[in-house]
C-alpha cells in the first residue's frame, strides 16, 4: 500500500507559492530590477528546497518555473538586460497553454494529472472544460504580459506581474467553481470530504 505523500501546511504552502513574488516586488522597490531578479532566483530556489525537505516532492509547475527563473534570471543578470526577466512570464504562460491544448487534442486532461487529488469527483467533461478554460486563461495572460512589458515602466510592470496577475488568477480560479460544482465536485465533497487545505 502506498504511503500518502506529505503535504505542506496552509501557511507554508502559501509562502512557497507567493513568497518568491513578494520578495521580487520588495527587492525591486528598494534595489531595482537586477537586485530583484537575483532575489527572485534565490527565493524560488528556497521555495523548491522547502517543498522537497517537507514533502520529498517538488510540484511540476514549481519545478518548471524554477528552471525558467534560473535561465532567464541568469541571462538578465549576465547581460544586464531586463528584457529576459520580462519575457519569462510569456514563456511560462505559453508553455502551459500549449501543454494543456496538446493534451486536449489527444483527448486527455493534463491538468487532471496535476490537480486530480485536489478536485475529487470532477467528471471527465468537467476536467475537459476546466483544462480548456485554464489554457485560454494562460493565453490571455501571455497577451497581457506582452502588452504590459511594451507599454509599462519597469516598476509598473513589476506591480502588474505581482499584484495584477495574482489577483486575476485568484478571481479566475474562483469563477470556475460553479462549473466544477455542476460536474460533480460538490456532490463528491458531500460523500467524501476532502482533506484540509494545504
């Protein structure tokens, strides 16, 4: 029998998920974008280390983001060109959208592979709709980042990246709740309540 994977506590998971972005914002405010980029790289590495030490696992999205942060952050610092760190979100959003659309084209929901345990009871049609919606949302974020990095100052772009994208993502995620409930999440939750949130 497989041993259930350890999970991060709520506050610690929040720190792992949002901590690097907050570090990036504060470091940019007081030290500029290049200092912020170095701090972001370090904070992301710390988040990955905490996840590994506490759960012996690094989520796929965090691992992928960490690699992109290291590559594009390194290029930003090496070449002293802020373009690379501003392109990082575009690459991440584009990659996530492409992966999700590719899965749908094959008749599979790759989102289910990542979030399946968090959404017990969601039926196949629900996973298809949720995957499609997130893929489209990632494309919207890609377009928004491309516009933002062209028309905003660096400080404005940092605020957009940290606060605008975070709030938009939370609102979008909550907006999916009615659809997920129609496709079984609430019914399953009544039968078998999910574990406490991480």
